[in-house]
């Protein structure tokens, strides 16, 4: 066990906690003494993770399996927390997925669920849990976005960059609104991260063409996210390579940046 224990006596709710960055974030918060409420669709994986965290970090870990694509889920989660008298001190909006097809070739129902999970759910959970944080004069809200939200739109994953851009802007505004309340808000913007995300979306083969220096570990991303939200850093871009890439993109004329994005999409598709 390592890490400071500033989370002792506090509870963090982490969405999408059954895999990838979500698991790494759960371990990071547990390492710092936070008790955890873990939610995702896969109940068995959540139970295994909760058991591991209790054993390794001597914290309490509960599971609330749920599907955030259901518009009723956020309300139901908030009500369950209230029934169990579980005030949430830290909210980590990590749940997400991607749709790796052209927009015209997808079903609207899939895109609707995507918006619900990626945009509506983090906003609703924040809205429902923020008042309690303000009353207690302590809160940490970490929204897991992506460098995709800072880059030009590209072919396929049509709504992904837009959803992540919205989450970044939402986090920045919320960060500014909470000054003096004891609530800190950060957007975590990782680049390509090694996890099963690309297996689920069917893009593993194309992603393997990327050079090694572009890849981050989920554990590194989680450490950077935790550090950022505890320091009340509005936007966190893990990795020097991605800090440089996003800075350069902001300097390019918008038309040129867009064409480069198209070229990158074509390279990965070929």
C-alpha cells in the first residue's frame, strides 16, 4: 500500500469502473484512502474489483451495477446512495464507449445511447451530487474526456470528439463556478491509452499501427487525473507528447488542422 491517505473517511463514485482507465482510477482513489462506490454494466467484474480493493487497500468498496444508457439510471443511482446514506465526496465520470463506423452507417439508437452515456449521464450525475458537495464544503469531480476533444473532427467515431469537447468545456465552466465552495473540478484528457477499449470498438488492428511513443498506460493516466483534481487543475493532458501535439494543433489554421485530421483518419483506415 502506498500513497497519501487524504481520502480517509470520504467516498468516491466511479462510473465505468469495470475495465481500463476506470479500474486504474478505482485503484488510485483507493490507494489514497477513499472508500468506493463502483458502477458499470458488468456486475461480476465490479464484484471482483471491489474484493481486490478491500483486500489491498483496507477500504470499503460497494458495487452498484447499472447501465448509464438507460435515462433513468442516474436518478436511480442517486436515490440508492441516499437510501444507503452514502454521501459522495468525489465523482469520477469515466464511463464511455465509441461507435467505430461512419455516422450514416449506424443506427440512431446506438448514437442516442452514446449521447446518453457520454454527455447526459456525467452532466446529470454532477447536477445531482454537486449540491451535497457544496453543503459539506468538499468535493472532487473528475470528468474523463480525451485529447480528441481538443483535436479537429475526423472520419468515423463521429460524435466522440464532439462529446469529449463538450465535457472539457463543461468542466472548465464548472471549475470556474465552484471557486470558494471547496469543490474542485478537472477534465482529464488522455491520448491513446492501452486498455481493452480498442478491442471492444474493433479498432485494435488499426491502433497497433501507431508508434509506441503515443501510447500511455492506464495507471499513468489515473495518477495524473487524481493529481490534477486534487490540485484543482481545470484541464489535465497526461504526457509531454500530448501536451506538445495539442499545443501545435491550436496554432494551426483551422482548415489545415482539419485536413491533417482527415489524413490521419485515412492512414488508420488503410
